[in-house]
C-alpha cells in the first residue's frame, strides 16, 4: 500500500479507507470541479426527490380520480390514438443526446477537438429539440383545458404537479442547452487546448470541464428516466 | 491532474464500444418500458416492470455515462449513502399518504 | 500543469514503499510527508477597491461580509424580540403593537435568527474565514462562485427586509409558515409579505448552495500536505458536517417554497384543502397541509444541527486551547458529529406529534430522537472530561465555553422531554417549547459565537478585545439569558400557550403576569448588554492591545500564517506542512506547553505525542 503516488492505489473498500485517511484529497485523482458537480447533483437529486415524493403523496392520497396518463398523453396518428407517442419520442431524443454527450467527453479526453465540438453541438440540438417538444406538449395540454389550478380529467393536483415537475426539469434542460452551446463554441475555438481563461471565473479552461458538463447533462437524462416512469407510465 | 486525465483517456479509448453498447441498451430498455404501457399491463406486474426498467436505465446512465463504475469507492459511497435518507422519506410518505386517504375516506364519505 | 505534476510524481513512484508508519521501508526520515498532489492554486488578486473589498474573491473578506450582514439582521431580530417581550410583559405599553404586528414580529424574529443570522454566521462567516486557513489552503477552490454566494445572500436579506415595507407588511404565519393559513387573508402579511419571504428563502438556498459547495470541496479536495481528515480541527469537522447537511436539507425547503409560491400565486392546491372562507368556497381543494409540514421539517430538523454542529466544533477547539489540554476522545467527537449529522435526517417528524400525521410515526420518531441523544451526550461528557484537571485559563473565551455547556445541557435535557410523544403532547405549543429551543439552539450557539469572536478577533484584526468588558458582557448575557428562559419552563408547565398576543382574562394571568414582567425586564437587559460587546469590538479595532502572532498559543494553522492578520493567499511562499493534530498541549517531554501542527517530529523528539 504505497501512499505516495496516485497510481497503484488499493481498490474497493480498502481503497476507500486509504483515500479517506490520506492527506490533501479525499477523492484521489478527481479534479475538484468534478467533485463539486457531483455534490451539486446530489443536492439536486434531493430537490427532484422532494418533488416526486410530494407528487407521490398527492397522488396516493387523492380521493378524486387521477387521469389515465396513457390517454391524456396520447397523440393521434391519422385517426388512431397512440398512447404516449410524444413522450416516447422525447425519451428517444434525450437518450440520444446523452449518448452523444458521453462520446463528446471521450473525444475531449482524447484531445480530438473537432469531433468533440461537433458532438457537443449535436447534444445541444438534441436538448433544444426536447425543449421544443415539451413546449408542444404543454400547449397541447393547455388547449385541452389542463391548468396548474384545474384539470378537466380528474384531480386538480394532476395539472399542478405536471407543470411544476416537467417545468423544473425543462428549466434544467434549458440551462444545460445554453451551456452546451457555450461549450461547443469554446471547443471549436480551442479554449480547452490553449487553456484560455474564463471570462467570469478567470480560471484556465481544461477538458475536464466537458466531463463536468457531461455529468450535468446525464443527470438531466437520469431525472427524465424517473419522471417518465413515475409520471407517464405509472 | 493530468495523470487522471491520462488514466481516464486510457480507459476511454478502449471504451467506445462500451458507450455504444450502453446507448443501445438504453434504447432497448426504454422501448421495453414503453411496451409496458402499450400492452396495458396492470397491477403488480406493471409496477414491478416499470421499476425494474427504470432502475436498470438509471443504473446504466450513472455507472457508465457518468463514469461512476470507474470511480473510486470513496466517491461512490459518498454519493450513494445519502439516498438512504430519501428512501426513508419515501417509505414514510407512502405510509402517510395511506393514512391521509384513510382519514379522507372516513370523514368525507363514510362519516366520522 | 502536466509537467509540474509529473516532475513531482515520477521520483516517488520509484521508491514506492510501506511508508504508512513513517519508519519502515526505504524512507527513514521521520519528518516525511507525501509530496503535493496538486499544483499551486492560481488566485485572482483584486487590484481596485471594488475587487478588493466589494466583489472580492478572497474567502476571508467574504467571511467578514457574511459576518457583518448576518449580525445586522441579527440586531433586527433582537429588536423584534424586545418588542414582543414588551407586549407580553406589559400589554398595551407599545402603542403601535397590534395582534397583527405581534405575529409579524414573531415570524420575522424566528426566521431571521434561525436562517439569516445563525446559519449565515456560522457557515458563511466562520466557514469562509476559517476553512481555507485551518485546512491550509490559499483560498476556496472556486472563489468566483464563493463571491456570488455572498451577494445572493445579500439580495436575499434585502428582499427579506423589503417585506417590512410592502402593503400588509411581512408575513405573520410563524417562522414555520404553515399553510393553509400562511397564504390566506386571515393571517397578516398574506399578500406580498409571504411571497417576498418565499422568494428570499429561495434566493438564500441558491446562494448558500454556491457557498456550501465551496466549503465541502475545499475541505475534501484542497487540504495541505499532511492534513488528513483526522488531523483537522473539530471546528472544521463541525462546519463540514453542517454544510453537508445543508446541501441535503435545503432542497426540501426550496421545494416547499416553490410549491407554496405556486399555491399563492397560481392557486394550485399542493398544500391547500377545500376551504370555506367567510361563507365563500375558495377554488382550492384536495391538497395536503401535512405534506408541507413534512417537507418543512425534513429541512427544519437538519437545520437545527446546521446551527448546532459548527457550535459543537468551535467550542471543542476553544475549550482545548484555553484549557491547555487535548480534546478528550477526538475521534469519538468526530464520529459523534458525523453520526448526529446522519441521524438528523431521520428524526424530523418529532416536530409534528400534534399535527395529525399518521399516528404510528410517533413511535418511529421518538425512537430515533432518543438515539440521537447518545452521540450528543458523548460530546458533552468529552467536553467535561477535557476540562477535568486541565490548566484552565479563566478568560472570557473560557467563560463563554462554560456558559455554552451549561445552557446546552439544560436545553438538551428538555429536548428529551419533548422527544417523547406522551410528554410532548401536553407541552406542545407552550412556553416550555420556547424555553427548550432557545436554550439549545439560541443561547448555546450564541455563547459559542461570542466565545469564538473573542478568540479569533486577534487573528482577524491583529488586536485583542478588552477582557474587562468581555467579562461584564459574559455575566450579563449568561445570567440574563438564564433569567429569561429558565422561568419559561415553569410558564410552560402551567400551560401558558406560545404565540398568544395577550392572555386577557385567562386563568394563567395571575400566576404568569409577574413572571412575564420579570422575563421582559431581563430580555431588555440582555439585549442592551450586547451593546457592550459591540462597543468593545468598535473600540478595540483601533485601541485594543496589539495581539502579535498566536496570542493564545494555539496549534492550528490559522495562527501560523506569514502575516497577522493573514493576507490574500493566507500563507507565505510555501504552504504549511502538517505533522500532527492541533491538540498537542502540555505534552510530556516537550519544551513548551504547545506543539503547533507544523512542528516536525524531529524537533520534539522527546515528547510523547499522540499518533494521529
């Protein structure tokens, strides 16, 4: 058990006790920004958990019927109503963008600037498509008379929780899209190769930043997995 | 910090296949969970299938796309243990919801 | 960056050996400390007045900004408490005091003191100032975000204060803001007041998250060479665990704020059941007020420990330094802090025994609540054993520490009463509860804050505070606070309810009137005596005795900076290298009665130091 190099550290729980009892860093070889994003995401997980727990409490204790989501969210193809069609496409788009992001991180670490930048751009466009489809879904429901304060299909809380939770998730996606576009530009410009300083933070750019952004983006996808299961399928 | 990147890089170069595999699996699992609704399974079967697919997808995204599988245990444990608080919160709120609906039915419909 | 790193790393790899004990293998140097893993942090140095003192990225300046802003709101909270006490002791004495105003003052006093004063002071103030210094970092890992954190907090305070001046005044729903009454016209400030309160809280959470991430990551990923987690001062452990709690508890507050804002502004029914108001059926229906209480206390109980844990940590260090003795059971103290932190997420509904929640919950939460008393009691024993046969300096700092132990034990014991469902139910919503939580999370942490200010003032300003004024301040505060809260236990037992504007002709009047008057007079005196403190600080800034380096002969890194007060970057050319824990006082065989954390073992070869 050599304690003076970051290579050949023990693995598993032994490694955990080694890392935790060592000096300087508790997470060996992890850049601080990455840990910061992880802890932020942990905090954000608690936010979404609280939203979903409230939703569970609201839905499980209502004495008015909860609308049948597979009907409410169906789209008509021709004359045939296809349940959850739009949601399925949105899920598809978001997972696609998650995949491109994962590849962007990989190419970033390989210093493949062009490939990385194009993949980030593809991710951003995927995110934008998702937000667009969400806007479409919202307007469709609003046309059908669903509002945060009322719902013609049953329990009032359906509309409230729907707009609040998808709205909060959509906000996360939108923020992610903005950052993705910024990062795509930075990558194309080569900031991460030259170590150009950030405009606000005055810190040197580094390809780790792309992995950090990737963590955020995958988290957004992760939350969607839960929303998809609990809100649309349940 | 570059050492990490080098390690990461070494890992990543070998792993484009893995990323594509996971990507494919996510599509397949999403398709399966969509099928749960399509075939209109009900009851316990529906719930367990939804949960299984959900946790599989979440696990794949966290483990591979977010690289948690390759992180050291120190980070993994710090991130996963707080979830016990959420688990406790969920369990208790489920019990609370049962009680709320019980009292509501009792007082609104049966008459207390 | 990469070159520097590899240069440091390659030669070490070659000698990879068993160096855990520092004596075996090829490295026989007992002063050996692992080389740096990370390159030096590059800092942004301010070059104008604005970047040096206003939008400053130096954690120490941000800490002072947090401190002053928090103290300002604290004084507002103090004045509100005076007004409330005047009404309770001498009804109708204050001409503008109506029932509405009384409730608004209660609410604002509570919210200010818990969130904007204590939380911001301990974590924003002490956290920012002490974390980089005590772990041996040049600054927080992300100074820019740290700066934004303070300004978010500042805006949150401004929004909070603005609610005093909107039509209808600030919210009067009680600091717990329970719906449905909080947003219905029946309670004062249910218009703009409550909305501003919710916005302010949300801003606070956002701002705090930015700061909190910095505190956590600085402690986890930016310690100096040799600084292991188990060599950190307990102050840092307390602040660290409290921040971790905050990162996981504030989300629940944010969510409940968002949902209640929607209930108020969009008339959603998250928390609102069907309501008939003045014969008119409102649009609400189907919501669950108890859900809000769960969300609120899922935040609210960890919040208690967010305030208490930094106090535990700081008081341990103060006691150790001023008793010239190592803290008894350091590791036990660390695990107790961590254990209390973890358990605090499983006890929240003991605030809700009378709320009409699922009755089975009482069993669960009473059990967990009593379990949490175990690590807490361990800490109290350890403080007392640390003092046992110690070489105590009876100065102001030590007096405040002793005051803390007494008030904390008192408040803790009443907590055990209230944690049991059967005892809690008759005591709920009486002055017993007021006495309990003011003792345990009002007076006790305040004692620590004051002790900490007397302790670290020489570091921050380079001058000592006046001991004479300090002792007057202590005795006024301690005895005064006791005479406020001790009688309140009795008021609670005879059943005087809290949050009542006036007792009118109720049967309590005869037995409670005299006591209420006494409490009010004591409260006025205690409040006024805080101005001794402020006077002491203001005069000592210029006229205090110059402190010099390390006036208390402490061991931890903050006293070992190149200059006092420390400048941006904290340490000189080289970061300190840590060889031991910060509690080596009166070590047998050592020349002096303290061995600083940076003293290498070869310099104290004869001392029987603890292996840490």
